[in-house]
C-alpha cells in the first residue's frame, strides 16, 4: 500500500492539475513530515517551486492548489504557510483507517518498490583461520539490516558471504601444521590454534628464510589441486566456519550463498589474460594492472588496480572482478552492495571502475562503509587490556552476562530459563542497536553502561516499551483489534508515528543507513510514553469503547515496534 506521504503527494498532484499547473516543468515533489507538529503532519513544497518557476507569487499558487483540493477524506486541514508551502493535517478517521490496514500486513504496508529487482549484498565476509573481528561484526550487523530492509520492500536479495578462504597464508599454515600442530588445541579451539601456528610461522621465518620457500611450494601444491593439501585446507575452512556459524546464529543472520574467494580461483588467470587481450589491463613492470583515467572516478587516475603480480599470483581485486562476472551471469542484479570498513573505499572504487570497463555497466554498485569501534576512552577496540585479541564470542558473552545481571536485578520473579533468554536477547540486541542507531560512517563507541541503560535511545528501552504493550494486552485478556478512534492528541501522535514507519524504512533503503529507523523507533517509544501518561486503558472509569480503541492502539504499537526491532536484527520479547 502507499505511504501516508504518497497518498498526500497524489492529492497534491491532482490539486496542481485542477488549479491549472498540470504542465509545470517542475517534477512533482513528495510531501515530507513537518519539522514542527504544531504546523501539521506533512508539508508540500511543490507549489513553492512551481510558483518560482512560473515567476508568479508562490503563495498564490499554493492557495490555488489548496482551493482546488476539494473534499478529501484524507485531509482535515490544508493551510498555506511561509513563502508558499502547504501544511496538511491528516483527518483522524483516515489516519485510523490507514493504521488498521497497515498493521494487518506483515510488512506494515511498505510499498514494494523492489518488486522484480534483484540485489546482491556482500557482507560479513570474515577470513578463514583468523578470528572474526569487530569490523566483521559491524559488517554483519549493518549488512543484515540492509538485507532485511530490502526484502521488506520486495527486492529479491541474495546475501553472499564472501569469506576470505584462499591465499598465500594457507601455504604457511600447512608448513606450520606439519611441524608444530597441537591436535588437542585444534580440537578445543581451532581458530586459536591456527592463529598460533600462523604467528609461530612468522616468528620462525625471521630466523629461517627457507620456511618461506617451503610455504610457497605448499601454496603452489594447494593451488595445483594436491589432494593432501586440499584436504587440510578444507579442514581449516570447515572448522573456522563452525565458529562463524555460532556468531551468525546468535545474531539471527543467514546467507543465501557462501562463495568464498576460493570459489573463483580457477578462473582468475584466464580472466587476467582476457583483460590483457582486450586492452583493459596492461603490463607494468612485469605485473598486470587496470589503469584508470580521471573520468573513471575522482583520484583514480593515479591508482591502478593490480590484477596479477609479477610472480604470476592473482589478488584480492582479481577475485572481486571474477565475483562481479559471476554475480552478473547468475543473478543479473540491478544492484550489488558491499559492506566493509572505511579502509576499503579505494579498493571498491577501483573494482567498480574496472567492472564497468569489462562491460558490466548496468548495475548500481554501492560500497556501504563504516567506521571503527572504539572504547569509551577513545582507543580502538581490537584487543583487551592484557593485549590479547577480543573475540566476537567473548563480546557477545560479555553483553549477555552484563544484561543478565540487570535482568536478575529487575525480574527475579521470572523462571531461570526465561531470564537466560531475555539476557541473550537484550545483550546481543544492545550490541546490534548500539551499532545501527548511529551513523555508520562515524566510529562506534562501545560503552556497556550506555548500551544497556533502561533509559535513552537503547535496545533495552525499546524492548521494554514493547514488553509493556504486551503486558497490558495480557492483562486485558480476550481482545480483537478494531474500533480505533483517535480522540486524544497523544493517541493521534502515536498513531501517526506507527503509520509513518514504512516511510522511514524507505528512507533507510535510499540512504543505506539505518539510524533513521532507530530514531523513529525511539520516537515511537516516546509517543507511547505520552500515551501511557495521558490515556488510561484498563482503569475502571474508562468506557468500553475507549478501552477497546486504546487496546487496539497498544496492539498496533507492538506490531510496529516488533517489526522495526526485527528489521534491525533484535529479538522482540513479550516479557522482560
Ligand atoms: N574478507 C575481506 C576482509 O576481511 C572482506 C571481503 C569483502 N567483500 C569483497 N567482495 N571484497 O577484509
């Protein structure tokens, strides 16, 4: 269904037509929420622009459009304001009807703008034999939210986890494995053991340069398909994936395909040969590079993309070009999105420019990049105080344990099992929400106290607001939503906030940022608090119709809040 803003915009188009401005060269402009609710719910700036373009008084144009509006069930009032804006107030009955229709839909009636369109989203993408670090956590959290948002809008989304499972490090690991492995340690914590082996190799290779030659030979054997090396590599991959899977499960994330870099390994040399043949790549000091001109992108003129080293090895970027080819051939997507930290900006600009040279000009390429994770003191979060690396599993466990303390404090009456589930949902939710409620391009601060606070723009605050709706509905007993009448201003404000949710989802999709949705949910919780304050529901002196209407509003709030929290990747709870 269309959004409230769209419904009004359609009305403005009709009014413009009726007032004689139908052939204005100015394209129709969507209505937007007013900055100040006292001026109305939405405003249109269209008349202002039309008037300017026609060199007539924009206020007069706005007035003509208002006069031409005629009777509309949607609008309670339309007023000309400022230099030629129109402020609209939605009619209460229309708002109530819009809300009821929305909460009957699994997607809150979000417009299916992605219908028939395919989007590949490349996110998480950790590296085998290494711990997933906080950067991969951010990629996973942000990527999964973008994924869910676009699915809600009707896109066919292919979530592809482009894991780093190929490269020269495997030759080193194989050498180290044969010399120094500790099977028991591998069984206990395989990634820790692989990391130990890798570091040990690096140390030893400083003393004994022949180790590097051995590693190169093992890498070459692996690449040539040697059965033993392949088997060992597969084991490393499999064991690493087990740990990644554990993290994904706790975050509620799953992928449609997991094509690691290794998936493309056999086609890389032929790809580079082809690029050379076609003149897309050129030889430079024994290496093959794709060179760019300033038209390919700002600053790219001086930054060629290396696709084959002088020793013949293909690189990260070569794989990315093969990956674009594969995605185009397999899904022919309209959009390909990559989610990584800020340090890969140049890499992706190069890859996108090179892919276009290869003829893949149709898709929209998007690099969604994000900043670092910092401790409250400003230091980059990568290691613990004692210098050892923070693992994601540790981080999630700490969040859960911190949340558990608070749950035990507040909700000691709940059974043990439920408290454990709440702690997991709140702890993980706090990490996810802390990330998604900020502009992804700024650094994220990891402050447990703030993240887990019951007040403010936090996961626990929103989750608790939702649980309170459910608690009311439980107390009310049997009830079917319906009979919504927006009498009190606080009821109306809450309903408007609920109905606007899909508009915000659209905004998030358009900007590749989720913080607008977080802000919206925070606003929703605020409107709910005002509703609780002003509008008693189960008190004895509330008449049955009002009680029914207010229960419906609480139910609708719960539907919108759950749906919003789920989009962000939180687990909505009915009790906390
Ligand atoms: N594995 C890479 C890393 O950890 C991220 C991969 C991102 N995706 C891609 N297609 N390059 O930095």
